[in-house]
C-alpha cells in the first residue's frame, strides 16, 4: 500500500478514537422543567420537558441511585437515541404493569398531533412501545399528576388540561390488562391543572391546590403570580379508589397561599403531606416554599427556619428515594438540584447550605430524633453570589414551557441514597450557555462528519488504486510467463 494510503488509514483510526472520546463526555441535559421523573429499580428516569426557552425536548436519560454519586457532576446516562416519544412536556408517568417494572407515560403537550395517548418503556430490554389499549375513547390531557395504585396496577388520571379547556373526568388506566376505565366525579372538586397529588396508605388519593385560570402570568424570579389566581389550599380533596367516591376536608393552621406547579409527597410515616415550591399568589406576608399537612387533623404548619427561606421552585418533580425527597429540574433564575431528607416520625427538618455560588439548598431531616414540635430547622444557601446581572422580573405565562435543577455542598462530593448516610455536595450546574454549547456541538459534529467522509473517500480511492495496480501486475506477469 502506498505511503498516502498509510497516512489516510492512520487518520481514519484517529478519527474513531476521537469519536469514542466524544461519546465518553458526560451527558449534560438541556431539560429545565415540565419533565417527568420515574423511579424504577434504583434508576431515576427523566423524560421530555422543556428547555430554558420553552423548547420541547426529546431527551431521555437516567441516574443510577443504587451507588454513591457525585452531585457536582451527576452521572446521567443518556438514552435519547432510542427514545421514540415525540418532543413534549407536561406529561405524567408511573411504573406499572404486572411486575411494576414498566414505565408508563400518559399524555403531554406536543406539537405532534399523532402522538399516542400512552407509551411504555421496558427497562430490561431498553425498548419503547405505544401499546394498544381497549375501552373508552379519550383525548390527550396534560399538566396533570397521575397517581398509581400498586395493589391493582391502575393509574388514576384526574382532570388536567386539554386543547379546549380543562377536563374534569377521572380517567383510569389499567396497566396490567391495558384497558381504560372511568371513575366517578360526583362531589369531585372543580376541574384544574398543575395541582399536587399523592397516594395515601388507605387506598385513597389526596389532591391539593392547582390552577384553572388560563390567563395566569408569573414572575420567573420570585414565582409570584402577577395576573390571574391559583386555587386555594384551605381545603383538600380525597378520592377513595375502593369505593370510587370523593370527600372534601377543610384545612386549618398556617395555610399556604394559593398556588400551583408545586410538588407533593407522602411523608415516611404516612401521616403527613409535604409540599414544595410552586407559583403562588402573594398573600401580603412573607411566604415560604415548604409546608407540611398533618393528615390526622388536616393542619398546615411551616418548618422553623434558621436563616433565609429556600428559594422558590416550580414545575419540578419530586421523588421519594429511600428517606430522601429528590427534587429534579425547576423553573426560576437559579438552576440546581436538591435532596430533602424526610423524617419518619419526628418533626425536625434541616436544609443544609449547598454551593454558595449557585444558591442551592438541601433539606435534611434526622430520622429518629425525639421531638414533639412541628418546627423543622432550615439552613438555606448563601445568596451573596446570585447568578443574575439584574433584578428586573421576567414575566412568563403559567403555561409557558421553561425550568432548573437542584444542588448540594461544594467540598464533599458523594451521595449514597441506598445506605442513608449521604454527604451531599454541590451538583452539576445547568449551563447558562445552552445556545453556545448547542452551536459548538453542532459545528463539531459537522466537522467530524466532513473529515470522516473525506478520509473514507480518499481511503477507498487508495485501496481501489492498490487493487487495480495489483491486478495489472498479475496480468502483466501472467503475460510474460505465457
């Protein structure tokens, strides 16, 4: 082979090395809010959502929480290349099926009019599928919170937005038999979207707050609603899955201001609902982002706070992993991720300050502390290095598609969810240079592709040239022998 052929061959090998090295670069998501987050077999799967500018995304990735992880650079595993779900946000997901190990996605806002109502993802075979589901016909809904009954495999999908308004039906998806059912709406609350919902231990679902006003606009920095109004939290609604019936409970205590776009989870003792964040109507007094509802007397209380209140978050997702409430991706001007340690049967909660440069908080709660008050201790992050150049509010509509991520301390880097002995450091920061990063990556990909095509073409030409020369020499030698 000629000298030039050898050079081209070496360049081709080097190109493959460059490609492999690029593939080893840690995956950094663009997702900012309105995604879904589903925990299956110690993997937290993140799907869809919108970026900072409201662009719908097709990202699909996961974090393995079975091993300690570095929150300064979260080891997201990218599966976007096998994702068949169209770009979307505001969907709802759960784990379901016969063995509760299949990811089910329902609904979502998408620009694709042919997007199916339901998709399933099989983590064992790394495969997506839009299953055929029998039963009633239904329209696609979004901005709702589905609640799964793991005892019977049914996914309860109440209210939510549709293209012509807000639905007020109770749609039920049987994830085992793959058929639709319809629940009762007798005595159900008014239709709404962006509410909080959680499964209770007694085969009931609690619904809290939300919105039914399409005109709502809010300040992206403070998350104060400046136009329209969210719904009240002075009452909550209980749906009985066994008896297919509704009940309303009046709340008392330190009732949160009207809000939507927040997260709600059940405490480890099954006796409390913890809500976090949301966009809210300014009540005229200093509000907070963390509230607890005692399910014994439906009394709201606010954690005791030492220092500043945690920064507000909205349109994020909260998952209970072990004894932690893991908050993923939020909307405001301060990107980050938070981990909230949930108390089991005591009432002291602490927010430990995270990386001062990113203003992130972590809420920690001792598991066995013997205390009788309802006053968690909260130590928020330092706000002196707030990541903004001005303090002018950014006003966005409530149905805008935008978001952030939550973080942890700077000098300790490992979190171990499974053994409950974490050290929680500052997580990876969502880049504020998404457009530049995207352009640079596109340019790099384009250049690599062009170089590869050029090298491959030249290599082919050289190989053909060598083959022709060998063939010519063979013919010439044979002729001489004859």
